[in-house]
C-alpha cells in the first residue's frame, strides 16, 4: 500500500513544477499593477478594484531610491494582518459622464473571498490612526493623478482570518482569491505571474511565464533560470 501511494505521488510531482520568485528589484511594477487591478467590460457601469498587497509596497520601496528601509518597515508594520483594496463604481451616462457610488453602497456589494473564506471588513472605529493618516496622504495623490476617478476610490481594509489559517493572502502562495462587486467578479489564481521568474525552453531559449511547467510550443518541460 505504501509503495502504491509513493507511486501516485511520483506521477503528480512533475505536474506541480517549481517556480522561483523574482527579486523585488526585478519585478515590473506595470506587470504587478496589471495583476492586481481589475475592471469590468460593462458599457453602462464603471467598476474597478485594486488589490494592494504588502508585496506591492515592498516592490515599490525597493525600486524607489528616495525611500529607506525604515520607511518600509513602518509601513509594513501597520499593514500586518490586513488586506487593502481600492474600489470604484459608477454609472456611465449617455455622454460618458460617471455618477460614482458612495462608499456605503459599494460596501454592500463588495465580497472578497480567499480559500473559501470571506474576508471581514475592519470597522471604521477599529482602524488605527496610522492607517487613517495613510489614507489621508494617498487619497489626494490619486486625485491629482486620476482626477475624479482618484477622488472616488474608496479604500476598504479587511481583517486577516486566523481561525482557519487561510490568511494573510500571499501573492506568492497558492490558492484562489475571488473578488466580487455586485455582478462583476474576478478570480485570481495565485501566485501572481509578475512576481515569478520566467522559465526557459531548452529548445529555443525563449522565456515563458514562471507558472508554466511545459513549453507551449515544444511541449517539453521548462527549466528554471
């Protein structure tokens, strides 16, 4: 019986593959934003969700020559055990104008699920002074960069669930992150592709996503760099 179990495991091991994480300095911020920003294709409704994991700030600080390790450590400390999402929703008018939803309406529609567990929103009265100051700093910056859309991004803070040990959400880990905003839904299969080192095909030397196990052209197993 034991030999049979080892035989079954040996069949599946090659399918699991092994992916290497990029150094923070190697990660493309544009690719990371593409992996963590989601919008619907609804022509009558503008829906946008931005997941800001701690890894995003880690990469940003690593690539910003003006920041210090102490700055990142302070930010990382206040983010511990929390997940942050920026959310925008609005109705698109006949002439392209957008009537944005207030925060209360958005919170009624927003559901974040990870490994089968819904994340719990942190009540406003429980948000720390540091986090409140952080929101006060970042909101005007987004307003200056994105105009009305930036002014209408609502930041929603979620608690980590410790009971079932499914959190915090690890962008380099496994599992599925499901984001719902009303009828709009997006499923994120982790790990995030932008954080993985590309794998190489030995046939032609081309690089492919770190999530791939086999070359999509030649069918042979890709190798880690």
